[in-house]
C-alpha cells in the first residue's frame, strides 16, 4: 500500500519518534490473515487486509493527535479485527503477545535485532549457548552479529580459489540470508566457533583406540582437545584385548575395554565443549569380542558411562547365525584366535532385554557401513565407529561437517494449494553444499591427523529438519505409505542435487584429493568435490534456533511439551507446535483452555474438541507404531550417503519382543544402525510432557501389556547373562526353549524362557 499522508507521529517503544506509515499496519494484519487463511488466494487476503487497514487509518486520523504510541495503534487494530474478523483478531493478539515476550527477553540481554524475527525459545538457546560473551558473562554479540560472523568466516574460504572481494561478499550475503531465514543451519560448532580464535567447526570425529597404553592415552588427550572445541567423538574399543588376557610387558593381566571406557567417561565429565555443553561419545564393541556380555550390560545401572551412547557392532555373519540359533566364535583381537563360543540367541536376547530396560545398547550393522556405497575411500578404513548419535560412520581420524535444510520452509502455499517448492529446495541444497565444503577449508582442526584425513576426502553431511512439519503442512500422516514415498523422493532429490553441486564445485575448485582412490572413480562418476554429501543428523538445538521446527526426520514429540535443558539454561523450555497453533486458529478451535488441556498429553487423538481431520495428521512420536519409525528411517537411508539418526520410540508398556521386532526390521530394510528408547526407561529424558502426572495414567490396554511384560520378560538381567555364559560352558541342549530356541533360565527346578515366556518345571 502507499503510505497515507497523516500528520500524526508515531512514538516507538524505544522512545524514538517516526513518521506514520500505514504499510507497517498493513504488513502486520496481512500476516494475521495469512495464518488464519493460508489456502485463500493472495488477492483475497490482500483485499480484506486493505479493508481493515483503511478502517484503522481512518480511526487514527479521526483522533487528530499529534503523537500516538505503537501500543495504541495495536489496540485499534485489535478492535477493528474483533469487529470484522474474530479469528484473525485472535491470531493478531497471539502474535502481539509472543512478540512482547521476545522484546522483554531481548531488552534484558541488551539485544536490539529488530530485523530478525526470532521466537522466544530460539533467543533463549542462542543467548545461553551460542552468542559470544565477555569475561563477565555478559553478551557481546546479537543474533544478527552471530550469523554475520559465521557467514563471513565460512565465505572467506572462497578466497583460496581466486574469488574477487565482490564475489566473496555475494556468497557471504547468500549464506547469511539462508541462515537468517532459517532455510539452512550448520552444526553447532560452526555457530560456536566460526570467526573466533578457536575456529573448530566440525560436529563429529572418530579416534582410533589401539591396544596399547600409549595409544589409549594419546586418544584420551585428543578426545579432550576435541571436546574443548565443541565436537563429539566416537570410538571402537574392539581392538583392545579382553579382560584377564595376558600383558607381555608386565607379565600381568589386561583390564579389558570397559575399564578404559570408564576412564574416557570420567574425563568427558570434567570437560565442557567450548565451555558451552558436555562432551558426548559413542562406544562400539564388535559382537565377536570376548567381553561382549560385559559391554552389553555396561549401562544397566543409570549413571554409569553417562557420557556414552553404546552400540554393538553386528556382523552379517552373526545375523546369519542368529537365524539358526547356533553358536558363534569369540575372537581375541590380540591374537586373532578363537577364544570361546556363545549362543547367538542368548546374546541377542541379552541385547534386546538391556535395550528394553535402559535404551542401550543400540546396534550398528558394521558390514553394511563398509559396503561399497557406504565406504567412499576404502584405503582409509575400515569404518569401525560412528559419531555419538550414530548418523556419521567415520574412518579413524575422520571428521564431518554437518548442516540441515529446514523442510518446513520448503512448502509453497499458493491459490489454495500446498506443495513442495522444489526450486527453493534446489537452491538451498546447492548453497548448503557450498557452505559445508567451505567449512572444510575454513576449519581449524584439533589435531594434524584429522586435518590430513578431512582435507583428503572432504566428507560433508547435508541433512534435513522439519520433516514432520512438512508432512503436516501437506496434510500427510507420518505413519502412511504416502509419507514413505515422499521421504524417498525428497531425500533422493537432495542427494542427487547435492552430488551434482559437488560435481560443479569440483570443476570450479578441484576434485577431492583421494578421488581416484574412491568408489566414485571406480564406478565411473565424474570428478567430485566431496566423498560423501548427505547425512541425517538429530538437529537437537539447531531446530530450536530455526523456529522450533521438528527435529531431523522425527515425528513431533507432542503438541505441547517441555524440553529439559537445565544445565545450559537453568530452566526448561515449553514448546507449542507451530503448525498446530496455526491450524487451531485457522479452524477456529484455539483457546487457552484447550492448550492447557493438551499440555499434559503425548497424544491428541482422544481430544474431541479438536476436529478429526486435524487429529489425523498431528500424530506424535508415541502415536506412531515402532515399525513405522523404522520404515521412515529406512526410507531416508535409501538415499543418504552416510547414515540416519533416528530414535525408535516405544511406550512405557512395550515388551522386549517389540524391541526385537524393530531390531530385526531395521536390518531387513537396510538401515545402517538403530537406536530405541522406551518411555520412562530413564529417570531423566531430553523430551518430557509438561504434566507428567497425566501421562502416568494407563489405559486398560496398557495395564494388560504391562502385566504381560511382567510375567514373561521382567527377568533378572544377571540371570539372562548367566544363562548365556552357562550355555557357553555346558552346551546343554536340554535347556533350550522348545518354542523359540532361546536358552532358558533355571530356578528352583523350573526353566523359564526370557524371550517368549515358555516355562516348564521338573
């Protein structure tokens, strides 16, 4: 609209006096109209916005005041909307309330980035973890300055390739625009450290653990350096000789891999990553290591190895053995000789039972991670471990720079239609690929070995967040075949486009140095800039920064939930799903009372005040059956170079058989690993409902499931372990369950199967 010539001046909140401009009123009202009527045509919303704006301007003009405060203008807008568009008025009031909270928080921190319209929770996280601080703890940069710092530091790498100052500045602006519009966000260390003296930008690393005291403690020192710089670490402890094995140098016996894991855990506990967050580790042990039983139960007691995720490296040979339920060999890594045998069913059952009880261990399918397309430069391998969340298989001394595209921003609304904006997505992929490749050059690596490997293979991992939000916007239910098909299409498009972008970068800057030793060269691909291009990361905090979109490829956790971030913020964050709020206003069922009602629920499927059509698409992590979690992970993995971070959620009343089904399905569908979590299996959870009391109330079906779990599966973990060991020693075939072949547990003359519940007494 053209500015109306009104003599009245406007007094802003900071006291400044400016000329009246009705375009500001028009823009605010238009946003409210669009949130309520997203499927209406542009002409419809513009026409109605112009009508309300005109009535507001006339009211202000009629007041004949020399000056008017911004708050007074907003009151008039509310009044006019209430009279003609009550739904839009609610959206405007909610928008006004949220921005009042944001202004108050910004004011308390001295932030005045009015051009960055960030939600409150995004600002809280930025202020707590990301914005640079003075020695006294006060902030010395704003969100705008943070993104400027990052864009400038990363784009400066372009100077290495003959770019002019003007070309570098153009790329810097593009990086800045993509981040501040929350289309793309790099991993946290890049946000922490770009443009600072530390300068370490990578998310994750894998360090080798050799079978020597010197090698082990060299890795411990390097771990400390990485954690200080903001990175996470992964390790395979499979090369360490087993407990009680011979030590030639001392004539004594070895303490085994678990003892050294505890040393790494203790060191991690004392070191915060760049002073901003606690370090994180992945510990992996091969299924054929002689200490595998102790490893599986290592986290039985909560608080032990608290800074480790642990996963068993499952081989294809073990999975084949499992089909017949036969024994398999344990190999001493020092001598490469067979040291004993275990029954595959017994060990498998121990893994399943422990995962059901605590969430650990997860599984990594190690042979699949070393298959042709997953092992880009075999001379640096084999791959033995991943980063802490499992999405990034890495060579020893390998690293990866991660970044995620916000799919929630890739949906176009036009003339009543909602569809993926493939053109915008393509541009974001191309820019994200260039950004991550520039990070490799701009990076200050923590140790020389990592520098050499990272520059030689130039591995990057472009991923996604906001997947569940995209599905909701498109009206697609998460646990549906339509969603799986779209997942393959979207991820296939991302990887194909990113690889083409890498090909273009190779023409511009040169192929990665080890290209001719890579699988891509052998398979006839044109020169590429990067050995891998895609990874699906969990996007924990960067999804909050990006407006509170859904994490990675996860379904929404709840419509309203609480995020535990005590250590960093000293309080919890209450999150309301953006799309649900928009739908509730659009459909006219929004109310404070309803929001309070659903704040304690992990599902809205039984809330009758919400239309069934809305409930259908707002499925939460616990509405989605576990097998659909696995199917979604597999759909994305099909077109992802590296791996996929995904939690397979289970309700508290799930049984060990449910866990087992998910593990077997993930292997069958081609996943590279799997992580499960049964609700309430840990006392502290990253995501919790606001009102935990209501979530503790169980339905009749839940009670029956719990009863079944208690009678068939809640056996002593020590007994399960002892069953595996006893079978190894005795080989007594009479103790096998006749129903499923699992070794049964003997107690007071009775035998009970910990897998299927079969029992017999002598």
